[in-house]
C-alpha cells in the first residue's frame, strides 16, 4: 500500500510529526491513516481520528476507507485561494515575528522596573490583546501589529504620505475602547519583511517541516488555523536567532485605540467609506482609520522610558486624557 501512495504516506508522517496532537482534521486523519498502515483495523483507527478532532466517527471511517483506496491526499480539503490572507507567510509569520520582537522589549522593560510584569495573552486566541503590562492593580493592554503593505494611494485618498500612513481597522478600535479602555497599539511598519521571509524561511525548514508547509498552503479543513499558528510558532521559536538578526532594528510606533477613534470622529476624511466618495475604487473593503506615523504616534522608546520612570499609570492617564469642547448637538 505504501508503494502505491508514497506521497500520501510522506504527507501523513509529516503531519503527525510536525503537528503532533493538533486538532486540525488533516492531522487527525493522518494519525488514523498511519495506524491503518501499521495493521490496525479501520474502525480502531477511525476512532483515533474522531477523538483527535476529525469529523464524526462515521465520517472518519468513510474518509479512512477512501484514503486506503484512493490515497491519503484525496481525502483532504483543498484550500480556496481568496487572497493574501490565505497564505500564512503573508500574514501569520510577520505577525508572530513582530510579536516576538515586542516580547523581548517588554521583558527588558519589566527587568528595569521593579513591580512591573507582563502576561502573554496570545494563547487565549485571536483576541484584541497580545500582551498586558501589569503594575499592582493597573493593566495596560497591548496589541502588537505589523504594517507590511504600503497604502500607495494614501495621499490621494486620505491625505497622508504613503510612508507616513498606518491603517487601524475601525471596528477593532471601537471594540478595544469598549472592552479594554486604555489599549495601545504597538506597530512595526516594515514593507520589506515579507520579501525577507520569502527568501529566508524555506532555508530554515527541515524536510518534514517543508512537507508540512506545502500541505498548509494547499489544504484547509476544520481547525486549520490552529495548525497554522502552531507551525508558525514552532519555526519562529526554533530559528529566532537567524530570524531576529534580520528584523530587530525596525522601530515600533505607539498609538491608543482611543486616539484612533478620536481621529475617526474628528477627521472622517482619514477613513474611506465614511469621509470619501466613491468608496471601493482605491482601497480595501475593510473600513480603516488611517493614522500619521509622524503626527499621531509616539516612538516606543519614549513610552518605555515613561513607564520605566513613572509607571504604567502615566500611560493610562495619557490615554484617558479628556478635554472640554463645544460641539454641535442638533435638535433637527
């Protein structure tokens, strides 16, 4: 059987070794398939796949029967190509690398100020925060972002130089303000990162990882995102010395979610879809508020110095700053 399905056997072994007990259904089926090849009954193997997170027990049996008859790869769900977000290298690797860079900065900051600590919130899922800086009862939520695509029509559409423009999804900023209050975005603008990774990453994979990477880019299925996250985390941690050496010098810029919403409210022209006619002709479908790096953000070293000297409370107070102003309040 192995001779008839050499590619499928190799794929199943790579999935089982690289992803272990991942709940991605392709991994669950791989474990069941390999058990069948070792002589276990299809029923027992199907139960293993089912318990790991594949389809129902009946469906797992049917899929394994097909895999034995038609080859393992025939039962996997092909990935639909719907844009760059479907390719993990263009989204997940830059995000994970940028988060790792900030993690080192946060660790250094906590070392230099007694009583300051941080928590890594990423394992909780794709939420609004990546890290939280803590001091006593005070918490400063942090969302780390990588801006890797230049908005080439920024001058025409939002009045900003393309090299001085950062997009923040409006709905995420609103959600952060409502749920977390003083959340800050810590943003790395790096338009070369994807190109660096395109050439660097393939050199880092071992043979099984290379097969697993090809499978991630070719197949989807239930809970594939968890497998993508696990793969990216594995590579970034294992090869951080080589990856970090190529990306560590890029600066971070800081802005609060509250400020992003304030800009949306007072300068709607910075948010195509709200303040721009003929929306859809020059920007993506997501409604972003566009910030000026030079005018709206502050360098991370300045924020870190304030925390080091005055504590987290200084930044929370700055984010929550209020002023009184006269505004229109029309009756009609």
